[in-house]
């Protein structure tokens, strides 16, 4: 027999202790709150189902496998009106991702330039950049999209203005770039000795582009090896070997050879019938949405970049200067690496905002996820609730993916504490 | 205990849902008819200079209000885009949708709405600038086509072009006004929608003669009023108000002579029944016996409404065509008042 354990005598558990005993109270509150929350959610779902039934509707996603029947102007993968609503949704999703990526790139490039220039010691430059930031971020993004769309569609010439003996309009750069009120046409890259494409189920992949990507990655890898060896040599002997011409050869020669082997050439858009044919057609809706979102967001990015640079203490710059570093080197090696850890977290949320704002494309007839699944499909099938829920889920997944990717990047560049 | 609470909540939810069956009572209690119309289509439903809604579809709402309350002005209009038009009907925000909506199988049978008849037989067409040099829709291969997104026209367009082995580039727009702007700016070669809508749009151009509607009609578009499914009494009121307007034209009962006929009677038995002098038709659909008289007197018969808003003497200038009475070369044919 072990001796009775010391401490307070064991109290018998009473129901009232759930409220009056501090050990249990918080648990009680949490459980009650959770039950209320679940009850509310159950009520909402039940209400929806009951009301749908009262209207004679059921809840079903079968419509996704029916024939869509409508056409989409901008398709990154094969699509025609005989394919399913699910395929149309996929086409819309790719269009959403396309404009999101283009917009993020534009916002980042323009934002970094403006943000850095705003800190310029040149009074005029910094003031112009301040005006840029204040104008673009203080007017709603939808208005910017519509303004760009109006500029493109109303002010640019119609395709038939390019025809006739005395054309009212002419293409730029010897016919390479055509700006019409239906969009901008740029030359299309083509391969005479094409390798064809391989089908991956959902979409086809061009083997030409795949080959080019492989060549470029291999060159970059080889170049990195070369530079690593040069650095190792420098570390041991103190003399850095001359590498620039080797780098040039490694980086450019394989790509040029690959392009020659594939018979690379470009084709300009030509007026044929009502429209220009051939070339890559950047539709007015895409251009308007891309610039509307990109420029608007770049104003926020500029402020984030400026804040990040200002967050690096002045002592760092002065220390670098006292070591004899030039200002450009100071910026590249001392300031920016430290600024990035301040810049990246708010940048993530700007990317997320831009991606979600692509749903404004409806205003200019851009056929994104919102316009295909959330617009035409819902209208043709009447499945508003199902379509909206699916669309919300997809946007949620896109946002979470971007957010996690950027978090991985953030954890790589953040201050390493050892 | 918790289980019972949940059960109670479900019962409450069910209670709120079942209320849609008594539309007439709700409308009566409200004293106003909630009517869904288009966001603006000249001749069919558009606000005039004073902000009052006018048009062919609007007059149909007014006729229902006159039949129900005896007051054609007791209507509250809700402008709805093509995309958003059905949900307010399902949720009870509007009582009837009178908004050039095409009667199709899926909309009627799958979606919980009920089409009660056709008040305008339409078909989809194309409008082009005359200087485009196009005489037929079959010459539109490769054209950019402006189209209102969220309408049946999108499917017809796709079918027409693929059936004729032609290609096109759709340029989706949200409203008729936007389509008009894009079309006039030349960012599409042609605009397609119901021919009635094209006529209305063309009439509002600065130079209507510079534009022509191509001869092809590529679809059947029976346009008509829509109500919620599950309330047959209300559907009957809307349906027979439409039939009363059509029958009135057939029997030469007009807004000018209907009250006189209601006072003095007529030799034609069906007219007697229409104006409520014989039979108890009003009681049978839950209204006063002079319901049809009110509708015809305050709004006019079908022909009067047509001529006032979209007929050949208006800027819209649409011929009666299919929408003439059956004994006059058209297909308007109301079941008899018997």
C-alpha cells in the first residue's frame, strides 16, 4: 500500500463547478460557443436546402459535365462550344491566372522603380513619383480598368482603317505591332522544324518551348558552376579569372543554336476580312485589365518598397560608405537585402489583392473565371449557388497557394538568427 | 436539449421558406406590385425624361396592377441586368418579371420559374453599319460580334456560326448601353440580340440610317412574363391578364370604349364575359369582376400598347409581323374567355 498522496483532499465533481471553478470555466465557455456556432452553421445550411427545395431546385454539380454551348474569345488551351462547362471553367481559370501573373509582374517592376525613384535626391523626380503614387492609389481600381479600356477601344483605330489605298492608320515597327480598338497584335513566334506537342490530359504542351526551357536552365546551371569556380579561385589565389566572355558563350550560344535548329521565325498579323489574322492578339479587355490592375497596385508596391528601404538604418549605409563602397553597390549589397525582409510580407498581400481584383474583368468583358463559371455558365444553367460556391473555393485555393509560395520565399530571405 | 434546439431552428427555417405560395395576398397587403424590368431598352422598358418607367414591358406590369388593384400606377419597378434577372424572382423580391425574357425548356422546367405566355414573338438578328458592305449574316465570317453576356443569344450565336462553318470573335458586354457604345466605336463589326432590341437600339442612334438590321433571323425568341413556380393562382392572374389584353384587341375592345361597353353591354357574349357583365370570372381568379375592364381602360389592349411604344409610328418602328392577331397574318392567339 502506497501512502495517501499529499495535497488538497479530492473533491467530488459537481455540475456547478463547470461555471464556478476556474479550472473548467474557460473550457465550458469554449464548448458552449462551439455548439452555438455549429448550430448556426447547421441552420444556415438547412435553410438553404429547404428554400431550394421549396423553389423546386436541388443542389447538384452535374451541370459541369454538360455541353457549354458558348464561345470564349481568349483561350489558352483548346476549347470550343461543344466542350463541357467544366472545360469552360478551366479556360476561365487560366485567363484569371494569366492576367494575375502579368499584373503582378507589372506591379512589381513599376512599383520598385517608382519606390526607389521617390527616394531620389533629385527634387523633381521624387515629386513626380509622389504624384504618381497618390493619383494611382487613391482612385478605385475599377475606374482605372474602365479608363484604360475606354482609351483602348474608343481612341484606337478600327481594323478597317488599316485597309484601302490611303489607310487612315498604319502598323508600328514595319508591321510588327498593330494597335487597334480590338486589341494589340504582336508577332507570333513560330518554329519551322517544330517538334510538335504532347498532350497532358488537360492541355497540350509545345515541345519546342519545353526544349527551349531545358536549354536555358542548363545554360544557367553551367554559368553558375563557372562563376562558383571563379570565386573559389579568387578565394585561394586572390585573383579573379576573366569570365565574362565565357559567361556570354554559355548563356547565349546554346539558345541561339536551339532556335536555329527549330527554325525559329516570327509572323506578323495581317488584315484579312474583318480582322487581323495571325500574330498574338492581346485583346483590349486583357490590356485594360492588365494595366488597370498593374498600375494601380504598383502605387502600393512603391510605398512598400520605399518603406522597406527607409527601414534600413542609416548607419548601415554610412558603414558601407566608410568601407569605400559606391552607392550602387551599397544599395545592391547592403540596403536591398535588409529591406527585402520588410518588403516581402506586405507585398504578399498586394499580390493577393491583385489576384482577387481580376474578378473585376467582368466590367470590360474579360473572360476570366468570374465571367465563364460565375457569369455565363450560371446563367445558362441557373445553378447560381453551386457555381458561386465553387468559384469561392477556387479563388480561396489560388490565394492560399500564392500566400504559401510567398511565405516560403519570405522564410528564405528573412533575417537569419543564429 | 441541444438536439431539440436544433430541431426548433430547422422548423423556423422551414417556416420562413413556405411563405412564397400566397403571392396575391402579399401583393394585396403591400398595395403595390413589384415588377422586374430591363435596365433600359427604348420602347420596352426605359425611364422617360421625368424618371417614370415607360414601354411595352412596363405597360404589362401596369396592366397587372390595374387588374389587381384597379390602379395601374401601383407598380414598383426593379431594373435587372440579364445576368441578375431570375434570382430576385426566386427570392420574392419581385412578383413578376416582365423583361423580354426568352421562354426556354430549361428555364421553364429546371429552374423553378414559370413562363405564363408570350407577349412578343421575337428572333435574334444582327445589326451592321451600312458602310461595312455586308448584306447577309452569312457574310460575317471572321467578324467580331458584340453580345450581351448571360443571355440565350450567346448559344444561338455559337450554333449559327458553327452550323454555317464560319468563325467569329465574341466581344462580351454586360448591358445594352455598353454594347451600343462598343458597336458605335467600331470595336465590334456587328451587334447581335433580339430583333426588337436591335430596332430599339438603332432608333436611339444619332443617324439610324447608317445602320441596318440584316435580314436573317437566327433563332426563335418567344418573350414573355415569368412568375415563381408553385403559385398557380398568381400565375393564372398574370397569364389571363395577358390573354385579356390580346382578346380585347381581337374583339375590338379598346381603352376608349371598354367602359362604355361595361356600362351598356354588348351583343357579343364573349365581350360580355370579358368585361365582367356575365359570368363570375373575377371571382374565379380571386379578383374583382371588372379586373379586365380596369386593365384595358387604364393601359389599353395589346394593339394599343404595341402601337404606343414600338409600332411603326414610333421611332422604334417595328411591324406587327408575327405579333399580329391570328386572323390578321400573325400568331397571337388567346384561349377564349368562356
